[in-house]
């Protein structure tokens, strides 16, 4: 009967060589596979185009003298929405 030391001495290098060849062949097969095309979300493209067109239109109208008169600055808007609070008690 073979001793465990002899089995380990011969079996381990053979097992390592076989597993190395299998791993090498598996890595070669992975590199041969064609890449899947990347998925691209284009569901909002139409919405973005409409939004950009609306913004360009607003920019164009903002530059006219009539639009400048109608434009409310941030400080004017803040003054319109200011509320007074009275504190009760001492």
C-alpha cells in the first residue's frame, strides 16, 4: 500500500498542473467571447431637446427691452413675500 506522503508528493504536483492547464484554457475562452453591446438609455432624449429649445427661446426673449421691464429681481421678489411675525410674551 502506498503511503500518504508518497500520494501527496506525486498527487499534489499533478493536480496543480492539471488545474493550471484548465484555468489557462478557461481564461482563453473568456477572451474569445464577443462583448455584449452596452445599453444606452435614450428614453429622455426627446424631452431634453424640447427643454433645451424652450430655454433657448426664454434666453432670446429675455434679451429684449420689453422683457427686461417685466423681469423681477430677486430682492423685489423677496420683499413681496416678506411676512411679519409678532412674538407674544416676554
